[in-house]
C-alpha cells in the first residue's frame, strides 16, 4: 500500500472541498463515459425515431393509394351495377312483352276452342 492509499480521498479544508487525484480522475472518466453513453443512446433513439417516421409516412402513403384504388374500384363497380340494372330492366320488359303476347295467344285459342 502506498501512502496515497491511506489518505482520505475527500477533504474539507479552508480552500473548500478537495478531492485527491485518483478520485477526481475516476469521477471525470465516469462523467465522460456517462456523457458518451447518453450521446450514443440519444443518437440511436433519434435514428429509430426517423425510421419510424419514415415507416409511418410510407404506410399513410400506401393507405392513400389504397383509398384511391378503392374509390376507382367502387366507381367501376357502380358503373357495372348500373349496366346490369339496365340490362335487367330490358330483360324484364322483354319478359313482360312475351307474357302479354302469350296472353293474347291464349285468348285466341280459347276463342277458337269455343267456336263449333
């Protein structure tokens, strides 16, 4: 053991609180190490935050594209439905005409059967 190991590391004197060299260097290295660690952590968190912000922007952009595609698909589906409704209306009209024509044929047949 050296003489320095036996002396107190912190002294309160007329000049104020004094630290011996080994404690002062230990504290300085610890403070610098903590500052370096904090800087690295903040830098890593900022990088993750930037990546997350970019991911969120990408997702929002893809959702906007999906909404636009969905609106286009919806417009196309509405157009198809309109076309099908028109075709169905025409088919209904044709069916109605066929039924009225058959009713006339039936009426004529009844008249023909009623004649001696």
